[in-house]
C-alpha cells in the first residue's frame, strides 16, 4: 500500500515539474532568449532527418489520398460519358422505331399506288368492327377533294368505295359488305371473276371464273380494271384460300382472304380516280 502511494506521489511531482518547465520555456521563447533559440535549432537539426524519412514514408499515402479526388473526377466523367452513350443508343432505337412505323404507315396507305394518282389520306373515325351496315366514316370530305365513287385502299389492299360525301366527312361501303362487288383477276393472269362481300371482316367469295382460268390456292386477286370498271386496275384485293366448282362444272369459285386488315383499319387512302367515260 505504501509503495502504491509513493508511486502516485512521484507521478504527480513529475507532472508538476513538466508543467512548470513548459511555462518557463514559453516565457523565455516569448522574450527571444538566445540559448533557447540555439536549443531549438539543435533539436530541428536532430529531427530533420526524421522529418525527411517521415516525408518519404507518408508521401505515397498522401499521393494516394490526393489521387482519390482525381479518381472521383474520372468516375464522374465516365458516368457522364456512359449516360451520353445510353442517350445516343436510345435515340438510335427511337429512330429505328420511327423508321419502322413509317414503313408500316407506307404499307397501310398503299404508298406505291400514289405515284400516278392523286390521293387523300383519311382517318377511320367510325365503323364498328364486324358491323359495317353504316359503312366506314372518314374524317375527310369534299373540302379535301373527295367525291362519290372514288376507290379507297389501306393496309395493302382494297377497302371499298366512297358512297356519300360531306364537307368534312365521307362514307365508304367496304369490300366486306354483302352488297359490294368488284371485278377481279389473278395477278399476272387473264381470267376474270367477280368478288362479293359476305359480311365477314376477313373473307369474301370470288365467283364466275371461267373453268379454263388458272386459279389455285395462294393466288393474289387484283382489280381487273375492265371496261366501265369502278376501280383502277391492279389494286390488291385478297389471296385465294380454296377453290371449288359449281354444280354444273362450268364455273369456278374461290374463297378469298382479304388483303385489307378490317379488324385494325385506322388510316386509309382515297384515290382521286374516276372511271374512264
């Protein structure tokens, strides 16, 4: 117990002496005490090699920490470049989609038919799917040059014919209507027939082909363009699905899948065409 108390007493005495020594040195240094300056110089000379060694040891560490800022800058630049690349790739994808949509629109509107015939693009605003009793209603009319009798195409095939016109509206009787008929022939062939609507948005029937007409499954039927026809020649109408003959075996009949997509018909093209007089 006595030794412990003695140890504590010596520790306190040592601390007291260190505090007094510190106060004394500060006082003398403030008064520019010469011997103390020499002592400080000597201490600096002794510690200089140690400082140099510490500099050599710590420089890589400080450089590493300094490089952290540069790494952050590089990381930020990389992130910006990556974002820019993603934006460019997204822009390219959008451009590709736009080109695809344009190609689809060109197909929907039969752009190839417009090279020699003036036309008007119109939007289908009415005409319930599967029920065309009232015809198709278009958002263009006489103010746009549309007149009764003009043929209408869309989606790669014949849609119908204009039957009534207002200033900003037009009504079209479609190929699907049971009262509709159009002269047709096999594309590239000579035999003539008559296609009639059946009230079906996908199928129609072509009759009255001469038995000598070459008519097979997969053949494309187009408008015949015969004399006094209400339609110009070579408008796609549909493809033959099956072929049969009548009871007398004198005529052939074909079930036809229509080219125009009546279940998804949004835009059509009205051809400014009038039958030759």
